[in-house]
C-alpha cells in the first residue's frame, strides 16, 4: 500500500517520538553508547522534520531539545 508524503512524515514523527520516549533515561555513559547514539540520531531526525511547514500541526509542537535533552 502506498501513502502520500504527508502521511509518511506524520508516521515518522510519531515513531521517532515513541522511540525517544523509550530512550528518555539513556545518557552518554559507558555501556550505553549505542543507545545514546540512537537517541542522538532520532533527535536529529526530529529536528530535520521540524523544518516541515506543517510540523507543528502534526505533532512537533514542542521544543525538541528541551523534551529530549542529549
């Protein structure tokens, strides 16, 4: 099934936000570098998605760095 770009972006925002919520307690300490790298990558992806002109109306209506600090 194919969907349009807007729905893809909405799904990505939802999925990345969910992943970041799961990783909220991860910090850059020995033994957690891989998970911290995931957290960093997901945060960067959300920051890129936040440049979409409809990002706020589709779930990115918060300060990403404040909600998911690195």
